[in-house]
């Protein structure tokens, strides 16, 4: 019987400790931010996105022309499959494959150029946005701010989303920095 009482006392104390920790955990605020969206929707981010779109548009027409040319060659190749002799068909198919590889290299190079430009235009903005978000977290006494652009979340309360606030404060901070 004494053993049973000892366990009951231990369980009651554990319950009291657990219940006393709940208000502490509830008092800690967690906020959410979509870092990329805050950056892109900022004034400086819109300027950077404009510079990025110029690079994209530069290669877009060339890539589309090559796509049409390749599709036309592929269609011709399929139509002539039954008509051409084996050697002639293989030669045309090899020519098509070479042009396809050239196209794929061109697209890869264009993508690398776009990524390099994206890094170039957004890299100087990221530390300023990080500082703004950090300052918001300290000012609002957040225990944690989660970047939903880096971690896919199924659900979070939109009332805890500080993305718009971060964008607005970033605009002020970036203008002041310039």
C-alpha cells in the first residue's frame, strides 16, 4: 500500500510539473515568414526581378526558335522513317540528335546564366532582410521564426505570418541603407 501511495505522489508531482510548464510554452511566440516572397515583393526585390527578367527574355526567343526547329526535324524524321533507306535515316537521326544536344546545352547555359544573375541581384538584399526579420523577432519576443519558403508546412496560422511586415520594414531599412 505504501508503494502505491509513493507512485501516486510521484505521478501527481509529475502532473503538476507538466501543467506548470504549459503556460511557459504558450507564452513563447512562434512566427512564420516567407523569406523569398518578402524579398521579391520588396521595392528592391522588384527592381532585382526586373533585371532578372531581362536576362530571361534575352534567350527566350532563341530557345523557342530552336524548339520549333527541333520539332519540325523530329516530325520530318518520323514521316520519312518508312521512306528512307536505313543509312539515310540513321544519318538524319544522328543530325537530329546532335541538334538536340546543342539545344540542351544552350538551355542549360541559359539556366546557369539566369541562376548566376539571380544570385548577383538578390545576394546583397538577403542579409538586410535577415536582419529585419531578426529585429522583428526580438521586438515581438518570438522564440522562433520559421521560414516557410525553406520548410514546406501544411498549415500555419496566417495571423502569425510576418511576411508583409518584413517586406514593409525591409523597404524602410534598405532605403535608409542606400
